[in-house]
C-alpha cells in the first residue's frame, strides 16, 4: 500500500516565465538586444515602471563591459493598467509574449553581453523569477536566455 503525505512530495518547480534573446538592427556599431518573454497562460509579470508602493517590477541589469554602452533604457510594450486593492495603487502588468528591447553601441564585434532579469510572476500567488541573458555579437541574431528559475 502506498501512502502519499502532501508535505513529503517533492515540489514541482514553477517556471511561468522563460526568455529568448536575439540581436536586431545591427549596423554601424549599433544594435538592438531583444529579450522576448513567454509567460504561461493566466500568469503575468509587472512592468519596469511599476509605481512605488506596488508589487516588484521587472528589472534588467546589464553587466558592465568595455565593448559596449547602453543607449537609453530598456523599452517594453504597453502594459495593462489596473487598480490593485492589495497595494492600493495602479499596477502595470504584462502577459502573453512581451518583447523588451535595449539599444546598444559597440566598439568591437568580439563582444559578449550578459544581463540578468529579475521580477515577480503572479497568478493566484506570486513567485520570484530570475534569469540570465547572454548576447554574442560575433554571431548573427543569436542570444541565450534562461529566465526560468523561481
């Protein structure tokens, strides 16, 4: 006879957000780093521009490297705006397949750019997510993302 006790089963890791990285508009020492999220159905993440006092925003942190410079900030698609009674503020959410873009200037082709993405994904509950993003300028339109560890 098998007996399953709820507290003793291994927990399945939730991975509601994954990332794919590409490089676009590459010309004359400039390029666009593209971070495409896939968010599972019924889940959402919060905008980078979430108001103070609200939930945790999505944050992109690029490692410093002499081979490139960021141009402005990460651009994100238009977020859904709703009032959240828990936080008592308007919250900005993204769902589905949002695409984030970061323009860069680079000095040499032999350049690997690494970044980190952190945030909060919510459905009925919220979990933290983090991921590593890598862009290799030596390769055409390639990158790697692992934004899947809550």
